[in-house]
C-alpha cells in the first residue's frame, strides 16, 4: 500500500495518508505488541501465582490426607471399640437371659413353695378341725369321766352304806352265831335233860315194869306204894314241868331260828344289792376303758396329723431355703448385670467422644472441601476436576457426618438403655431383697409352725401317756370291780344257801316245837293220869287188881313212853345235830360275813381310790382339755400363720413374676442393645470404608493437583516462549517502523507535518491500556 | 452458564452468594471483641494473615442471637479491597445455579429486606435467598477493615 502511494504522484497526497496510516498502525501494532508482552508477563506472573496457589492447595490436600488418615485410624479404633461394645452387649444379653432363666426358676420354685404352703395351710386347717374335734371329744371324755367319777363317788357312798349294812349283817350274824351257840348249849342241856328224862323214863318203864312185876306183890304193900305213887306223881309233875320248860326253850329256839332266817334273807337282799352295784361299777369301768381307749386313738390321730404337718412344714422350710438361695443368685446376677451395664454406659460415653471427634473431622473436611470448591471455581476451567473432587470429598464428609450423627443417636439410646437397665437392676435387687426378707419371714413362720407342732406332739404324747396310765388304772378298776362282782356273787350264793339252810332249820324247829308240844301234852296227860292215879290211890287199896292191871297198862304205856322217849332222844339228837350243823353254818356265815365285810371294806377302799383316781383322771382330762384347747388355739394360730405364710409366698410369687417380667424386659432391652451394637458396628465399618474412600479420593485429588501443577508449569513455560516470540514480534515491528520512517523520509518532509503519531500513538496506548484493564 | 454459589443458613433460612465473592470459609471459634464496634459486629478474626471484621448475620437480619456451635461458620466475602467475615449458623454446601433458576424477589419482600436479598433461587422445593453482599456489609467501613 505504501508502494502504490509512492509510484503515483497524482495520488501522492493519498499515499502519504496511507503511509501515515501504516505508520499509525505499525505504531499501534508495536504498542499492542508491547502491551501483549506486558500482558504475557502478567499472565506468566498470574500462572506463577496460580502455581503457588495450586501448590498451597496441594499442601492443604496433603494436610487433609493426613487428617483423613487420622480419621481412618480413629474410625478403625471406633470400629474396634464398637466391636468390643457389641461383644459386651452380647455378653450382657446372655447374662440377662441367664437372669431371666433364674427368675423363671425362682418363679417355679415360688410356685412350688406356694403349692406346698397351700397344702400346709390346708393340712393346718384340717389339723385345727381335728384339734377342735379332739378338743370337743376330750371335753366329752372329760364330762364322761366326771360323770363316771361322780358315779364312782356315788358307788363309793353306796358301797359305804353297803359296807355299813354288811357290817351290821356281820354283827347280827355274829350275834346270831352267839345266840346259836347259846341255843346249841341250851339244846345240849335239853339233850342232856332229855337223856336224863329218857333214862328216867326208861328207868320209870323198868320201874313200872318192876311195879307191874311187883304189882301182885305190891297189892299187899299198896299202902306203902301209895307214897311211892305220890312220889312218882311228883316226879311226873316234875317231868311235865321240865317238859314245859323244854317246850319254852324250843319255842325260843324256833323264834331265834326264824329271826336268823329273816336276817339271812335281808342279808341276801343286801348282797343282791351289792352284786347289782358291783355289776354297775363293772359296766361303768368297761365304759371308762372304752372312752380311755378312744382318747388314746384320738391322741394317736392328733400325733400322726402333727407328724404330717411337721413333715410338710419341714418340706416348706427346705423350699423356702431353696427360694432364698435362688433369690440370692438372682441378686448377684442382677448386680453383675448392673456392673456390666455401667461398664457399657462408660464405653458408650467413650464412643460418644470418638463420634464427636469424627464429627469435628467431618466438619473440617466439609469446610476444606467448600474452600476447595471456591478455589476451583476461581481457577475456572482448570479447576473443574478439582471442583468435582471437592464435591466428592464434601459428599463423603457429609456421609461421615450423618453416619456419626446416627452413631451419636444410637450411643445416646444405648446410654439411656444402660441407665434404665441399671435403674431396673437396682429395682430388681430391691425386689430380690424384699423377696429374700419375705422368704425369711416365711421360714420363721414355718419354724414357729414346727415348734408349735413339737409342742402339740409333746402335749399329745403327755395326753397319750395319761391315757395309757388311765387305761392301766381303769383296767385295775375293772379288775377290782370284776373281783367285787365275783365276790358279791359268791356271797350271794353262800347267803342263798344259808337262807335255804335257815328255812330247813325253821322247819326242823317247827317239828321240834310240835314234838315238844306233844311231849308237854303227854306229860300233862301223864301228870293228869298220875293225879287221877293219886286220886284213885285211895281206891288202889281197894282195887289192887285194878292197880295191877293198871300197872300192867302202865307198864305197857311206860314201854310206849320209853319208846317215845327213845324217839324223842333221837329227835333231840337230830335237833342237836341240826343245831350243831346250823351253828357251824352260822360260824361259816359269820366268817363269810366277816370276809364280806373286809372285802367290802377293801372294795370301799378301792372305790375310794378309784374315786380319787377318777377325780385325778377328771383333773387330768380337764388339763388335757385345756391343752387340747391350747393346741386347737395354737393350731388355729398355726393355720393363721400358714395363711400368712401363704400370702407372703403369694407376694413372693408376684414379686418373682415381676422379676421375671423385668428380666424379660431386660432381655428385650439387651437384645435391642445387641441389635443397636450391631448397627453401630455396621455404621462404624461403613464410616471406616467411607474414610478409606475419602483417603483414596484425596490421593486422587493430590495426583490431580500434581497433574494440574505440571500443566501449569507447561503453561508458564509456553507463556515465557510466547513472551519471547512477542518480543521478537515487537522487535520486528520496531524494524518495520524504522523502515517506514525511512520511506517517509524518502517521500518528503511534507509528510512530517502530517505525522501527528505522538497524539494518535498516545490514544492507541490509552486504548490498549483500556483493553488490558478490561481483560484484568 | 451456571455459577457456583456458597450456601449458608441463618435462622432456618437458606442464603447464597456467588463463590467468586467468597474469599475463604472458616470455622468459627469466637472473635476478638473490638470496643465501640458497629451494631452486628462481634469482633475481629485473622484470615490468611489479614485482620477481618466479623458481622453477625443474625444481628444484621434482626434475629435473636444464639450461642456459637460446631456448625457456626465464617463466610469471608470480598468486595473489591474490602473483606468482611459473615457469621452464619451453618454452611456446608456449594451449589451451581443456572440463570433460569434465579428470579427477582417479590416486591413486598424487596421493600422489607432493605435490599439485602438480591434474588430468589429455586432448587426444587428449596428456596434460597441470594444476598447482596455490598448491601449486607453496608457502605460505611467497619472496625477492623
């Protein structure tokens, strides 16, 4: 364009303008080249700064990588401790399960105890009923014994009366015996006089025969004989008197015998009475024996019942001891689990601290990533990869933060659960303590039952012994009553025989009386005849033959009389024998009566003793009744205690159920804890993985930063080269400018005035400056 | 052309400002108080060797003050040569916002907010207030600048 301007003079002016414009543009080009060079230096500086910043960010990344490494270590530590926590939790869960099974055992044992206690209570109630029944029957027995005692007293009184009567009978028998003796001696006298009479009669018969023999001779001596006859009459008179005396004696004898008979009859009736009362006493003592045996049976029943109660109370005691041991086991298990829970809480706090650290690190990572993002945005296109990495780092740190927040939540839950578990285990310990206390109370109650049963056994044994003694005493009473009865029967038999003998005695006495009357009559007649004979004594002389005949008749009569006398003698001898026999009988009766009396005395003594014994028995029965009522009261107290112990056991059962429920809840809580621990473990693992990923990403980021750095170095290098090229361009432009100046110089000086380059140049520089500022 | 924004929270509301107005983000461990500081200025801190005033956005936005937490952040903004650290409740996110996501604020809100809110960005259900950093830090220089 400059050339065309120089060749065409016509357009010289236009060429100059063109050259001027070229110069201007060259000037502009130079200026812009310089500006470019400057701006390239600026770029170079900026790149250098960028490089420095990239290096700084690489340093930051390394820092971050090291902190991420720390995070990873912490996360691994966390994972380990979470593992340990999880193991501890599992252990806790196992021990809680152990506690639960213990609690179930306890519950079962308590149920068993309850059942046996119910049984005990029922048997106690049964025993109470038995005791009451035994008490009432003992009261009955006591009443019976008292009645019996009264009856024995009455019997004793009756026996006293009987004894008195027997004594009087004995006395009267003795007196009868004595009078019998008198009768016997009288009879002997009578017999002697009868003998005498008989002899006299025989003598008389002989003499009458002699008279008769001598009648004829007597005829002569009638006068002499008259006196003899008178003498005979007198003696006959005497005989008659004697005979009358004899009759009177016989009369007396007969009446004595009748009296004897009457008294022996009264003896018989008395003996009959004795017999019947002895039989009554025997019956009463038999009854006594029966009731005593019943007392023995009842006390045996009470004894066996108390033995049963004792056995079941001992069993209850064993069960209570077992349950106390079980409760102790529960207590220790709960305490152990409490300790484990506390440990767990501590561990959870440690985890919380670690989680806090992780949170902090995640926070810092987030901050770093945000700053990295901002820096990357500032770096523009070059920072794009870096921005992606920063985003990833932020996402990872957010994930870490949310995971750690979750862990923190879980740890808080864990701590709460551990605290609750500690509280509930304290409650469990309290409940176990209460259960132990209650079980101890139950044990005490059972012990009281046992001692009460021992007392019952003692009183029952005493009762049994008393009953045995009573049985023995009653047997003695029965035996003595039987003996009394036997003796009374013997007496009765003897008395009956005696009465019979008395009857025959009375009959004999009546016959004797008859004979005596006849004898008296005969003697009277004799006397009368003799009196007539004496009267006719005067006629004797006259009627000797009559006398002889009469004498003959008399002799015959005398023979008859002798015969009668013989007969009388025989009868008298018979009477005598009968009386002797009677006397002997009476003596025997007397001895018997004496024996009866002594026996009666003995019986009375026995009865008195019996009465005393019965009174003692009654007293003992009263004691027994008191003891039985004591026993009944003790048994009812026992029943009450049994009920109380039953209630206590029921309470224990409820507590055990509560404990079981609490342990079940504990188990559930522990299971959820285990699950939570597993979650924590999983999250910790995820955290560890995430941190590892973060580390990897950081490494990638560092590599990217390095790459960036390298490319930046390249950029710097190319910029330097560019600067050199630009400077060359500037040089060339400078050359160009000088050449244009030369051209302008050749073209003419006129152009010089037309070169306002300084003004235009400064304008161009200003424009260039503006552009640069804009680019900056 | 989407622009990277730093997102932060003050009193439950999300705010954002362009990342190129942000010099640095820092965790907040308290500031050194300055006597006679302007309202909302809690003190000064050091950032990259520079002393920067801390402006509590809660105080600036007329909210009740709260104690600093682990989540509290300083968003160090730059307006020309001025650097001011904004104390916010939390800041954990950067977002790229497209121009079509950004709308001018409703008129009533624009009147009420003293011009602090330059625009409203919609992120699905989320609404993020774009603050006018210059207006927020005010014209007068703060202590520590």
